[in-house]
């Protein structure tokens, strides 16, 4: 009988320690009202590159929508965050044509990468957006 009591007590103590060490389920971060500047993106040939100098590429979360500059034009879409999942709805954009070399290609790639996003990783002031294949396609700094 005594060994059974010791076993029950041991299981109880171990359970208390395990519960104390378990990480709590944290709600996803609130992106509402945050703004981000693009640091790097995955190019069409799968290289990590920085935006072209003197182009503003940004992302803002507000009122359940994203918007920002894609280097030449502005864009907008709805967004959803559930746990570690992040997706964007159909992306709309203005249609100006910029003549600076490479800007239109950068913009097309940026918008294509946004459309491919399925999850995110947030570390401090860095936001990484990840596609369905687990590749980091966009990395931003909080502004």
C-alpha cells in the first residue's frame, strides 16, 4: 500500500512540474496598426535580395486590411491571421508605369510573394513571411 501512495505522490509532483514548465497558448500577435519596411525578398530566381535603392516598399496592417507601396504603385488587400497562419486576399494595386530600371520587376515579384504567403514568424522587430513550401519570401523591419 505504501509503495502505491509513493507512486501516486511522485506522479502528482511530476505533473505539477510539467504544468509549470509548459508554455502557455499565446494568442497571435496583433498586427493592427503596424507598419513595416521591406528588408529582403526572394527574387524570381530564388536569390535573397534587397529592394532597389531609393524605392519604398512597405506593408501596413489596418482595419483588417493591408496596404502599402510596392516600389512604384500602391496596393491593398484583406488579411487573415489565425495562429501562425497569415493569408492575404486578392491584391489590388494602382497601375502606374515606373521607368527606373528594375522597379517594375521588383514590384511584380513583391506582389507575387505577398500572394504566396501562408505563415509568418515574428522575432522582435523583424517579420518574416513564409510561403506554402516553408520558404521565407519576404523579411520586414517594423517602422
